[in-house]
C-alpha cells in the first residue's frame, strides 16, 4: 500500500502546531526530527513524493522511507536513534587484573625491568588475554580505575617495625640538621 493511502495520525499535526513533537520544546527541536516531520505533514496534505523531496532538500527515495517509518512506528520512527557503537574491549572487570599485574611488577611476568609502561601493559594484556589495545586506550582506563604503570618500590606494611622506626629517626635527624644549616647561613 503506498504511503499516501495509509491512515494518518492526526495528533502529529497538533503536536507540530504546539511545538512539542517528540517531547522537545519549540525553541530546541532536534534538527533531524525538524527535517522529517514536514515530510509527513506534506504527505498528509496530498503532496507528491518528488515535490516533498524538492521542498525538504532530500532525495526522492528517502521520502517514502521516512513516511513508512512513521506509519510503522509512529513518531518514534522519525526520531533520530543513537548508534550502538563498538563494544569496549577494556571493561571494568579487567581493572583488578591489571592492578595486580602492576603490583606484582613486570619481572614476575617475564620482563626484565622494575616498572611497567602503558605500552608494555597493553602488550602483556594481548599476550595473556588476547585483548589488543593501544597505550592510548590504557591511559584513560588506568586513570579512571586508579591504575598507574609503576609500582611502589617499598611498602611499609612489609618492613621490619624496628628498622622503620630507625629510618624515621634518621630522616627526622637529617631534616633537623638541614634546617639548622639554613638558619646559621
């Protein structure tokens, strides 16, 4: 059945006159919707598809496409849809794994260095999990999940408490001697 012979939703005309098509206020309608709704209104008034296409600046093939979308799904058929996009390769469930790799250090994973780089983490992620990403994708992911490519070289909770206390006193003594040297100069 041609689009001109199908029933028409008369509420669309009222919504267009009120400026509330698709729930958008009259001062900020969606540009694509603002372009598609007149096609439906002109078809309702009996204009031919080539005339509608010439008036709206579209191709004659797109006019019946939008009219059929309107007749099949109503006003939702004219609304712009957001593209799904690519599914992300780095998901939140990988954050604890990467954090553990950084904590363990690259030496435990077969690299002869003390700290990771984003490029090495990305390469190791590909070798271990088959997920190919670049360092430019790993940097914002790491920032979002609190993962830095270096690991702390000393952890207080692993050290000997007596040695920690002695080190604190030694550091405090160095600070005192440095401040006394500055005041006497």
